[in-house]
């Protein structure tokens, strides 16, 4: 048998070492080894007492349509800073008196919404088609810039 040169021996040894390191890395990942850093942890917005009440009210209303963790569709009609939730509630009441299934939501009940804001919304709806069917009427009668948003329901 032909002898390998000294350089080829070093090359094969280095290649074997690399293969072993890659296999060890995959094995550590499969066993729940150190994960790659994901950035700073997300701060969970708790909201004021008023915002918690908005979330509880919406969870009770939306819970008739969606279950915990279900995804659905809402039509966002307007957005208010948390400090103006009284205005949002008045707008909701006006829409409900006109027969719309309106509510107020925030990120405590729909995590896809922006923290610190209250959304005046119609819905939720299980199917996108339901929300899409109502969208033209809402744009004409309520808010020209109304839009659909897919959300995940969670009870606060």
C-alpha cells in the first residue's frame, strides 16, 4: 500500500476534526443545548386598569365567536392612544346603536395589535370572507381607511 504524504495526513485529520465538531453541535442542539441568542426579551405590556378592563370586556364579547388561541379576522376602524379610550368607547357605543358588531380591542386580547393603543373594531369573524363582505359597507358608512387584520384571540 502506498503511504500518504504528511500533508495529506494533516488534511484528513483536520477534515475529521471538523466533521466531529459539526456532529457535536447538531447533537447539542437536539438535546436542548445552548440556543442562539434571540435578542432582548420582549417586555409584556400589562396596560392600565382601564386597558385591562377593555381587554376583559372584549374577551367576553369575542369569546362567543373564538376560543383561546383561535385565529380570526377583525375590521380595524380606528385606533386611539390608551389615554383616549373614553372616545373609543363612545365611538363603539354609536356603532353598536347602529347595529354593527363593534368592540374595542388591545394587545392584551389580540397580541397583533400595538401595545398602548385601543382599536375600534368590527368582529371578530372566524372566516376572512365574513369580514371582507362587511368591509365595503364599513368603509362607506364608518371609516374610509378601515382594513382587515388577522388576529389571535387570547383571554387576558
